[in-house]
C-alpha cells in the first residue's frame, strides 16, 4: 500500500485492539501516526511498538466525547506533522451485556455520548481538516446493522454511527474526501474480554478466521486501511461488514435435525 507513504494518519482508540493494530499497520506502510487514546500509558505503548520497527508516531491523550479534545487532537496532527490525510475514528465503548429493561438512562447517555456524539465531533473535524484526497473511516459494529437484544443501547449508538457516515458522504465528497464505516463482528480484544496481541504480521501471513469465527484486531484494521487508501477511491458512504460471514445467512441447523 504505497497509499500511505509520507502521509499523516490519526487513529483514536489507538492504545489497544483495533486502533493499535491499525496504527502499527499505517506506520508500517509509511504513514506518520497520531496515536490517540484517553489512556496516556497505552497510547505511549503503541508509539513504542511503532518506533521499535522504525515507524514514526506520537501519542496524544483525548476523550472523544469532548469537543475541545477532538479539536486538539487534529491540532496536534497539523502542528507536529504539517497536516492530516487519514482519520480512523475507532474509539468507542461497549455496555455491559444486559437486557433492555436493565439499561439505565445513565448507561444510555454514556454510550450515546461517546459512541455517537464523540464520533460526530470527530467526523466534523475530519471533514473540515483532512487534506484533499483524504479519507475518514469510523468503527461502527455489526450491531449497527442488526438489533442486539443483549446490548440494546450499544446497538442504538452504532446504528447512529452508520447513519452518520451515510449522511456525511455528500459533505465529504464536496471537499474531495471520503468517509466509510467498518462494522466488525466478534473481535478478540481487551474490549471483549480477550487478551490483546501487540504483534502484527504481514497481511500475506494473516491467517483466515474460521467461518463465523472471531476476528483478530488486525483483520479489521486491514479493511480500515483499504478504505482509507486510494484503492478505495470509489467507495464513499458505505458500512462494510467484517464478520467472517456471521450475518450472511441464518445459522445452520444443529447436527441431526
């Protein structure tokens, strides 16, 4: 992917999981990366991993639910690297798995405040400040395309993210930009209670997930990189499902039925 040589990328939620994998891959492809996370220590760890392989990155602490923090992280990209070409707005939170009747107003407000309002604030900055030819990708969820009874408020927030991306496509195109969403299924990461891996591999060596099986963070990151790059120049306003075919059809019948 020569798309990212000498380019500048900003990644939120980059202290772990999909955001960390995307930051490492963008740096490996030649981008200078602004590693954004609300946890300073994890952001710095991602920068260390990038530096260890000869990449260029800086850490930036931000809470995406804050309008000022969204502006500040783009300010950092412009101040330190001269501009920004790719924005991967990946940060988000997951609610406890509880049925709808146990979702509290505070829980709902927190999810909407981070996952939807925070993403909206980042999208506003990206539209205004990406350089022509640039692209923005947002992490939504498979739960943003179907209902999720066990995490209803989370699903609502991610449905809003998909609507935001689709609705923003025209405004981005008017500035010579693109915006798309990735909608992951089950990803083995800290957010889902799995141990996150720090290592990335060449895309050619990335093992295929099992049919309807869990994904690694890098599986999602590779799709995000494609959407951020010029190979996806004709893709705008789309929500790309990345789920190893989990939602492709009804589950098969149990054996013997």
